[in-house]
C-alpha cells in the first residue's frame, strides 16, 4: 500500500507513547505511515538451507574451511585453478577434501580470509559495520505500529514490534571482524538516550532484556573514507580472484536472491565446464513451509493457526508463534509435541504443551524438532539459530538452558562431558546477549547471578489453555 500522512491526533492514537514536544522545543505535527515487511532472519536462513537440501544440495554444518585446493601452479600462472576446499569437522577434528568444478565464496564479513586463500596478495574489500540492537518489553511499542525518527546526528533509529517484544536500534560504527561481536555501553546509552528524546515514559537499563551486536558485511568503496561506514556500499559485489574463485559479498536480505543469481551467472560465464540443465529458477522457487502444493492451507496461512488451535488445543500465542516461524511445518512441530509424552503434561483429561519459558510462546518440542529436522548440533544452535530466545530475552535463555541441554543430550546421545562443554559454550555465548554491564557487574557476572538464583531448577510451565476455575483447583 502507498505511504500516507496522518495528523498529530492520529499519531498519538496509533503510538500513544510519543512525546508531543521534545526537549529541543520541537512539537509533534504529524507522521508519515509506510508499510514494511518483517522477518525472523534466523528462521529464514534455516528454511533456505532446508529448501536447498530438498532440491539436492549437500549441506555441512559446523564445518570450517582450512584451505582451498588448487591446481596448475601458483596465483598468476596460466593454469592456476581453485578446485575445492579442505574442510574440518569442528566436533571431531577430522579434515577432508571437497572437490568442485567451481568454488563460490559467500562468507559474509569473513570473505576476505577466503579470498586470500586463493590469492594471498588480494586487497581487503570487506568492512565490518557493527550494529547494536536492544530488545525491550512488548509494551514499549504498539502491537502493529513501529516508529522511526532521525537522531541528533542525522541517523535513523527505530522502535519496532518484533517477535512479541520491541526492537530498538541501531548503531552504525566501524569495527573488527569477530565471531563474537558484543554491544558496548556507549551503544546502549546512545540508543536509550535517543529513544528517550521521543518517548513520554523514559527507558532505562532495567527495560533491556537483551543487547546484541551484529556485523554488516559492507563492501569498501575505494573513493570513500574507510573510517566512515555510512559511506560504504550496502550493494552487493561479485568479485573474481586468481584461480577463478568467485566471491559474492555485501548486499542485504532483501536482495539475497539477486545476489545468488549474479554469483551463479558470473561463474557460468567464466567456467565453461559448467553445463546448466535449465535457466535460473529463483523467481519461482518458494521455500519449504510455504504450502507450495496448496494442499495444506491453500496459501491462507491463518488456516494453520486455526488448525493448531482446533486440532491440537493450542492457545493463540503459541499457534501464532509457530505459524509465523515455521509456516505449514508448524503442524509437524505440533504433531511431534503431541506424540512425545516428555514434551507435554496432563491435568485431568487435558494435555498441555511444555514451554521453554514462562514469558515466551516457545515450546520444548521446538528443541527436539530442531535436532531431528533442522540440523541443530549445539545448544547455541537452538537458543540463537533455530529459535530466537537468546536475542529476545537473555535471562530467559539462561533459565531455559538446562532443559535445552537435557532434551538435546537425549536426542543426540551426548556424553556427560559433551553436555558440560555445551553448557560452558552456551553460557559464554549468552554473555554477549546481555548488556555489557549492569551497574558495576560484567555480563559474565550477570549470567552467573541468574544461574545461581535457580535457573537450574525445573521451571514452572505456563499452561497453554485457559486457566482452571478456582473451584476446580
């Protein structure tokens, strides 16, 4: 739908928390309303991988590239070619070779490391652009309306309803490539300060349920100041190195299909040994869970929610959560949950689904489903890369960790030693999800304090149907 203007009174109705006048003396006059898409990016990523596997791709999880396999001499030689990669299973330590007619590097902010395996003298083109986000309770924004505004230095900030919470962000800084980015107190103070410029009820540290940092894969513009990420390119670039290594880098979620097509087209144009059997299929390729046959819900996904509520006696919050994050596969999660006695409990003749957290509609069945159907190998996979619990509520993720470990140990046949290592790895990861400090406490101390308060105790499950009448208890 097209954008449109709403006057002051309508703004205050749609987003009651906005100030009518800020400290600079600027009075609210109205607002522009525009429609935007929203996704759970971790679920999107999983569904892309699952769709690829369903169409014949071979996937390797938790596998690191040690080096590239080459033939024909060294970079610069006429016959020099990249013909595969030597990879390492990070769990077993086993290394093995994967040979290929064509290698495409799609390693995001880590792309330069792969490029230099093919051509050690290659100039770095990637710049990590850290962006911090804060997650605050759902009541800090309306259910269906977000708010965007310009900061004092001309950037854009937003408060958006997201996954049952509110997402506030983001910063735009220069940073280093790391596999464990973390928010800084400067980032937290900046976002909270800017939010408080426009909100009637000020936000403080106590409102922050999670604070995390992601790295934008920006591509360096040779004509721009390398210290200014606002002038770096957000567009994608197809780069070719010695030996025919194709790198696809930069870009964003909204252009991921165009990025993939451009990378494949480049490989086909320069590697005549590749013989495609058809043209590019991405425009018509729908993802798993999207009711591709039309037989589940005829593309009307509200029907999935209805089926979950009527056929599985699921409450609305859980049904909407599963539909939104799994599509038609939500019915598989519900079927699994109902078929496994360990994932439900009974009161009288009523069956209830166990939740991972009292505050969030995440089911224990999602942990088992992630292990069986979505290649989950670690506790962090489940807490961050299959569900979004660690990004939504760091404390709830710490509290859910013992149960996640129990379920995964049973599913994946972990030893006690492996389970303990998973606990340590998960706690280390969850430290990066908390605010960098709380008063004089570090993130690590905050995590330990939550655990010591009883996170290892069995959580009281919230019923997913209406509460029993007092006289029935």
